[in-house]
């Protein structure tokens, strides 16, 4: 039993962490194709992480201990969340430790440290990014909670493993209007949480547009690699939430090799499919002006709220 638990920990951690740069590479490659460019290989994010790991760390003279510990806190929080979110098999490794509420708080923990470290180096850009990040988070978090609670109410539990199991046994509920509205709300939230277009642009360092990039502008070397890797893992986690919490098809319920192979294949197809949709959205939309971003996030909040209201009006 202990061996199975240990293997489940290692399997899920390695899967999410190793897959994260590939998903980012697929999105970049797809965007390049939409723009009629060849683009870098889908493995380029791996090469970038290795290159950063080999570089030295440059630390500001006014930086405190927060600057040194934040990359490890952010990356560790993403690793823990990856053990709470269903990917290939249920139940998830840490289902007995926390549920979806713990996932929301762990996301908030990483955001809190990132906002603090943006102020820690006394950089004007860092303070700008931290202020913008917390402003956006004040709208994103309620929308995310409402979207996730709709799935939780449908399943009668906040345990992600239970949600996936119960939705798997009732495939018709996946097409419930309230379920689809919650999925749409969470999709918009995922774009904001992961700093994607139209909310943010991860490929720019312009003062007027920076949010996430402004907070990490002082980082370099292995510290920057950890933060970038954590950001990529966060994207995969949100894709896994959307794929398996709303459309839990193909999830394995046992640790047999055949069930794991089917579960892994289904997970990869769903995550890559959602990644292609993200690339399509980014390629067909321009980044919104900063004062227009709250309007988009309010739409996500309204979609999530309507999904919850519709569930109680129409029923499961």
C-alpha cells in the first residue's frame, strides 16, 4: 500500500512538471503558425529552463530574504496543487489532505508572495506589477470560486476526486447548461490567472502592459527558471481542472498499466486540445487595455454566478 501511494505521488508530480514546458511550447508553436511564422521548436521551453539554470543569480542590494525564498515557495505551492488536482487517475494522491478550497488558497499563497517580492527590491516596475496583480485577483478569485463551486454542488462534494468520479458516472450532466457556463467562466479565469492574452502578454516587457513580468523583472538565473517553470505548471493545472473537473472522460480508477495508459492518453489529448484553444484565443485577440481588463473579468464572474443560479433553478 505504501509503495502504491509513493508511486502515485511520483507519477503525478513527474507528469505535471515534465509536461508543463511542452504545453507552453505547443502554444507558442501554434501561435507562430497562425502568424505564418516557423517559430521555435515545441521543446524550446526546456532549453530555456536549462539555460537559466546554468546562469548566475543577480540580487539587488536592497533585497531581503523574501527575494530568495519566493521562487521556492511559488514552485512548491504549484507542486502541492498538482497532487490535489486529478490528472490521469483518481483518487488524487493528496485527496485526504485538502479539497478544492485548499487549491484556491494555495494559488493565493503563490500570488501573495509574488506581490510581496515585486515590492521587495524597491523597483517601480515591481510595485506597478504587484498593484495590478492584486487588483485583478480581487475579481478573478470570486469568479474562480463560483465556477468551481458549481461543479462541487453538482457532485455534492468539494473533494476533486469525488467530483470527477460522480461526473464520470453521469456523462449527461457534462452537457448541463450550468456546467457549460461554469466551464466558460473558468476558462476566462484561467487566461487571467496564467497571464495570457487578452489579460496579459507573457512575451512583452512594455511598461504599459506588464503585470506578471513586472513582478519578476529583477529575477535571473535559477530563481527565474523556477518562477517560469511554476508559471508553466500553473497553466497545466488550470487546463487539467477544466479538462477533468468538467469533462472527466477516460480517467483511470485503478493503477493497472492498461487503465493508466488510457488515462494518460485521454489526459494528454484533453490538455493539448485546450492548449490549442488557448493559442487560438491569443492569436485572434489583442491584449486589452488595462482599464478594460476588469470588464472581461466581470464577464467571467457573471458567467460563473449564472451557472450557480441556473443549477438551483433547473436542477442537476
